């Protein structure tokens, strides 16, 4: 997966979407399906890692004290 290391997040997501469409169509031979699934899992892991790194960077930029605080996606939401 050497080429994915240089790949932009958006490119990886686009490739992943294409793979998902091919798998959902169910028209590929078994061997191709296995290869597509493996590529999809690798791209998914790559994208997840990129997102986690971006989240860590944002947390560091936002935290005024220089300490990493856990991300809470529900923070700021009202319970009304």
C-alpha cells in the first residue's frame, strides 16, 4: 500500500467509494471481490488514521493550555 502513503484523504475516500459500489453491485468474480474487499479495508484503515491525526491536531490547536483534552462530539449540544 505504498501509493496510499502519498495519497490525499479525498483520493482515498473516492477510491473507497468506487470499491464499495463495485462490491454492492455483486457482479465481480469471487477472486476480484476478495481483492476489492482487501483494498477497501486498507483504504478504510488509511482514512481512519488520517482522520484521527487531524482530530489530534485540532485538539492541540484549540486547547489553550497545551494539554490534550478528549474530544466530545456532543459538547455544545442542547438537550431540548
